[in-house]
C-alpha cells in the first residue's frame, strides 16, 4: 500500500524534470571557459606619409679637384656650375696639379710653361697705365716702366713729364695687375716703387688717379670706365687694346690659364670646352676677361 504522505504528486515530478532540461539546454548554449574568446579588432596606425627630400646638388666625384689661386675662387665656381669639381685654394697651383689635382686655374707666370703640366690659355686682359688728364705724357718706353716699377725712376720729369713725384697706385689681386707687372715686366721681381698706394679694387684705382696728377695707376682695361676723362699711356707706341694684347704688341697683359696634368680627366676637358661656349665666354667677360679663341 502506497504511503500518500511520502509520495510526491505527479505534477511536481514533471516540473522538476522540465526545469532540469531547461538548465541543461542553457548550459549548452553558453560559452565554456575552454572556448576561445573573441578579441576586439584594434585599428593599426597608418604609416607616416612619405615626405619629399629636397634635392641637393650631387657632390663632386671623389678625388676630382680644381685648384685655383685665391682671387679666382668665385670665377672658378661660376665656370664649374655643374659642380663637377671640388674647388680648393692653392698658392702654388702648378705644384698642386703635379701632385695629382685634376685641373688648375691660375694667372700665367714665368716658368709655368716649362714644367710637365699642360698650359691652356683661357682669357687675357690688358693692364692699362692710367694717369691724370693733366699729365702731359702719352706714352712710356718699356725700359722707363721697368725703372718706375723697380723704384729707380721716381719723378715724371725724369721721363719727360711734369716736375712731380710718381705715385704708383696698385689694386688688390683680383685682376692680376700686380702679379702681371712683376712677372711680365720685372722678370718675377717684386714691385718696389718709391711711392706707392695700395687699394682694394680696380675701381678704387680710378678714383685715386682722378684726384692725383702725379698718380700712375694699374688696372685692367675693362675696369676703366668709358668717358672717365683719364689718360691711358702707350707702352713703346702700343696702345692698351685687346688686339695689341692678343698679338703681344702691348707687353702688359694678364693671362688666365688652365693647368692640366699629363693625362687629364674627361671632366677637365669638358670644362675647357665649356669656356669656349657662348655661356662660358659670357662668364669670363662679366668678370673683366677677354676669352681666348681656340
């Protein structure tokens, strides 16, 4: 006989069974600890925007150098606009070329053409003897000029002029007047006039001569303004013209030369060729030089 007090009603058993099924289904639907957890997608930083590097001139090839005298640095840089050379300053350009420099630019002096290096003329410039318009002389002999530059002849009346002392007015080294007078007139000896005034530029020579009747100035012909009212003395009846300087009739002319080793680099030849072009000649003329035609 069934004890009714201990037996559960049928409907309570049904509820318990249904609740257990629901719990089982819920457990199956929920993720377990062993299931991989989904990770949030993190945005990656964008790569930095590409920036353009400003272009810079290509450096000169290693070992390819152009040796120049100090006054010619600016001119050399203009001629070598392509920057094919590293420009170096030298007080002895021929020696620098012999020691391995690819090319040299210098003022022609005695002895340069006697070494093992090649000398190529680039340009020239007549050096004018500039005097005050009141000076009665029209010319000097080459011997008289030598004596003035060496200090032996100190007065104008000793050369047939006025009774006054000669004051030599000399510019800085840019135009080559002093080195040309030393090399071409005094055979390499230093200038030693009795009275001397040194100025910075060739234009300063003109200004000093304008106010000094006893002055004798040296300056390139290109630096003497047209209509300045000054006199340009002849040397042995030869006027300071480009034609006379080119032919050698006028003996006082600065000469700009290229110096090359025995086997010059192709870049050196290219620069020499450039100076013969209209653009290269214009650079030389703007600097007060007359280009040499090859």
